[in-house]
C-alpha cells in the first residue's frame, strides 16, 4: 500500500465515523500533520464520484452524504412538527444574502418589525448564528448563516445562492416582490413610524 493510499484510508475512516462535517484542522487532528490532506480529500472525491455515497464540501467543512439523486430513497413520510413561517423564510433569506446583518437592518429591508421568536427559531434550527456586534452606537448584535444552513440547502458556499434572475425564472418572486424591486429597495423599506406593523399583527 502506498503512502497516498494509506492517507486516503485514514481520512476516509475519520470522516465516515464523524457525526458532523469536519474542517481540515479537525481532520488533521486525527490523521496527523504529515499527511497530504488536500491530496487525500481529492482522491476520495474522485473515488466516490458517481456512487451512492459522495464526499462533499460545505463551506470549509467536509462530510459524506447520500448522492443527491438517491436522497428520495431514504425519505420517510412524516408530519413536520414545525414549519418555517413566511416571516422566518424572509428573515433567513435576508440574513443569507446580506450577512452579517442586524435585526434593525432586517426590519428595514422587510419593512416590518420581526416578531420576538423569529430569529430564535432560525438559531434553534442551526441555520443562523450571532456574528459579533456592529461598531455603531448601541453595538447591535449581527447575525449570519451557519455551516448547517449550507448543508441543509445543499450549498457549497453562499456564492451558490440563486440570483434575482434565477428566482424569477423559478417563479419564486410574486408580483408584489417584482413591483417592490422596480420601486427600489430604499423606497420599499421605508415605513412611517405611525404605521409600523409587526409579524404578530
């Protein structure tokens, strides 16, 4: 067995046994610094390409997953205990496209105040995390997406998020969204203080 084969086997074993996607440093902590880690990962990617299980990179983390075209074989019919509300979906989309972003900035883009638990639900799902504080008066907390968000939605990085043309082509922008786009984000985000509404209303 060549040193390259031994390295690939070691990395394969570590990733297979892991319960979560691993960074290069986490893998290196198990297999040692002397291994050509990137070479081993590239060899494993090639080995598993087109098979029922594939090695994928999500952000800066690596893990094995069922091939996307076979995922339907493993799905079970079950009732979801909690579905994401429209407010939650909109908030998650704003964070993903504008991160890091504060609560006030999210509300300005949506034109509606966020109800108390919206961001909490996204954090409980493991899709959103605190990302430091904005260096402005009050130092508001900023939010960003997580590696779990990329994994759940099958993205390698935020660069894979669909653009406005992709969303239009998929029919995911309704006439109101398109009208607001024409008016411009700045106009759409302005809500007079006397008419401010929340998701709860």
